[in-house]
């Protein structure tokens, strides 16, 4: 059994935990993009204005995750799919900005954003797979 299956099997027993994990990840992203990276723009190469846009988006995701965790009792699978789709859209926006600012980005900037994208894509897979496990 691969690690993705083990994680989703474990989370299927307590799927609302995914909203907490996703919300915590969104908090880390918002702080990294909105506080840390702008101070070191010269090391990463992404303009501050773009970082502020990218930092604002996870703030909305945290609100969605908190609402889902606290208030959603039914249709949890639908809300998991919702955050997975939102996360996917965030990845598309990030990829757009990576492309748009490719001449400005440093190697460290690429490394940061590739790692973030890999983490978010992993969450997307886990959220969709857990949602599908709940339906079955």
C-alpha cells in the first residue's frame, strides 16, 4: 500500500482533520508569502506586489477551512472537493506568476515555489481521494 493510500485511509476516519491541516498550510503560506519573502525579495526575485496577491489568497482558504471544520456536518466530501479545487486554482495562479516573472526569479525563488506547489498538489490529491473514500 502506498503512502497516499495510507494517509487517505487514516483521514477517511476523521476527514474534518483535513480542513485543519489545509488551514494550517494556508496560514504558513500566507505568512511566508506576505511577511518573510517580501523582506528578502532580492533572494527570491518575486515582486512584493505579486507576493501580496499570493499571500491574500490563502487567507480566504483559511476562512473556508475554518468554516468547514466548525460548521459542516453533512456533505463533508463536497467541501473537501471544494477546497481541493480552490487549491488547484491557487496552483494555476502561482504557475502563472512563475511564468510571468521568470526573468526576475532566482534559483531560491524557483525552489521555494516548486516546493510549495508540490505540497499543495499533494494536499489536492489527498483531499480528492479522501472525498472519494467518503462517497464509497
